[in-house]
């Protein structure tokens, strides 16, 4: 098995955490923007779409 120092292991796992956090942040922003766009559309009679 490959032996790595504690510092290298911490850096690798830290990188994974940063990438996962960035992905969750971007996914959340896209999801919120989609929801806001979808509810902004108005149907006949002035009622908003509910899904």
C-alpha cells in the first residue's frame, strides 16, 4: 500500500471537499434560478404556474 504523509492526505481530502462544495453551490444557484424563472411565467388569467 502506498504510504503518504498526513499533510498530503489532508491536502487531497481538502481538495475533494472544496470541489464538492463548489459543485453544490453551483447546483443550488442553477436550481434557484430555474425555480425563479419558472414561477415568473404567467398563465392565462394572471395566475402563476405551480409546477
